[in-house]
C-alpha cells in the first residue's frame, strides 16, 4: 500500500488518490466526456477503453475496466462487488505503486475510482502517468536486436524475482522507450507468496511467447526466443 494514500467517498463512489496528486484529482477526471477533444483514444491493444489526457500539465492515461469475450455481451463494464479490498482498480493502483517503490519499471498510478451501479455490481477506472515517447513492443518486434531481447528477458526476470505475476503478459503490455522496457496494465496482477509453486513464472513466459507468435509469426518468435531466455536466465542484467 502507498504510504498516506487518500480515499475520498461520495454518493456510492470512492476515489483512491496518490499523495502526489491529492487535491488535484476529482471524479470528473475519470469521465472521458469531461475531457472532450482533449482525450485521445489509445490505439494499440486493449479493448478501446483507454485515453491519453493532459491534466494540470500532467500527461496521463485514463483506462476503464471492461470485460472481454462472451461475458462482455452481458456486462461489459460491471463487476460483482465483493468488498472494497477486491475492487480491481484499487488492487491495480496499490500493486503499481508498490512496484514503483520497489524500483521496477512501471508507470505510477495517479488515482483509482469505483462506482456502485447496484447493490451487487460496480464499475471502475484508473489514471496512470503516461510513459512519454514509448512504443508498444508489438510495433518494434522486427527492429530489435539480440541484445534488446536479452535485456527484455532480464527485465521480466526482475518482476518474477520480486514475486510479481502479470496476468496478461503480451506484446502490447510491454512498452519500449529508447533502451528501456516497461510493463503496463496490471489488471488482475498480483504479488505471489514465496510459498507459491514456481510454475506461475513459466506460465507467464509461455503466455508471452504465444503473444509473440500471434503478432510476429512463429519464425520470428523462435528467432528471438533464445536471446530473450539468455537475459531471463542471467546472461545479461537489465
């Protein structure tokens, strides 16, 4: 949990705000219509539910939580409420800022919101600092060198060594900025207990490999995978 985090409540809604942004963020900030033409929809990956915005001179990303797959046809934006401690936006906010404090390459969470839409359901959004001048890995796969893939492998290993499980490790949730790699979108991510079986790490890697194959093809995935694993297994540090 972020030290001195602030929770504001009003009319069935709750805002969790990072201390750096206390007194700035309001509930309106979570409404893309509030920003009008100043909200630019994020184009790569996702489900059409994220916008780049600029607020008080700060460049941010606003993301709504939405379901995918068949269940989205029934309840695209609402989730069953099982207690505030389980709200998806609050969980991601706290995990992101724990990782920032741990020195892992992720964006800082600015604020998280949820709103009860019935006694049993809620909708949620999160505001995150934008990583300027970054590009999704999916757009650069064929441009990266072996040393880049090794460095990416070492970066992913840092998260695993810290016990961080990314629930959807794919080519769109890795951002590249110059020679650095950042992970984003930690919805359903979690800190794994030290007693957890290590298979979750292999599952993460297999999911990432499938994403590479889907985006760039099996030949490219196989070509870069050895370099990635060399970095992951300690041949190069991040």
